[in-house]
């Protein structure tokens, strides 16, 4: 009887280890771009809901003056708009600028884009 309990426990441990391995391997499948989008940008509406903004962080990995980094940031913007179901008919950036110290900026991003839905 004792052997049966140990066999069951060992079997459960192997199954648990297999499940953990699968989960950990799958977690590595998320793209860096998606991870960076969540950590380095956000889309938000003004308090009265009349203006739509996209804030992003320019860094050494995504410099403010890099065309490649800007293309990635604009991809994040498109992804955010799709996820939040904003601007379903399209959008355009009407302004891109550095965020001033006196502006609302809880996540301490350094670039602000004003977005217009088409």
C-alpha cells in the first residue's frame, strides 16, 4: 500500500513539473514589442473625453530621434488603439512633442502624441 502512495505522488510531481515547463516555455513566446508596449507606452483620454493621447518613453533602446524606434512606437499606438477599440476608422498623429514637467504624467513617459480619429 505504501508503494502505491509513493508511485502516485511521484506521478503527480512529474505531471506538475511538465505543466510548469510548458507554462514557462509558453511565457517566453510573448514578443518583446508587446512587453515594451505595455511598459513604455499608454493611450489615454483627457478627463472630459474630448482628446486622445499616446504617451511613450524614448530611451537608449528606442531613441526619440530614431526613425526605426518611431516606427515601433507608432506600431504600439496602433496596437493600443485596436485593443482599446478607439479610432476604428483610422487615426492620425496631429502633434508629437516632449512632455513638460508640469503636465499630467503618472508613468513618467517623455513623449506625448495627440491623436485624431478619422
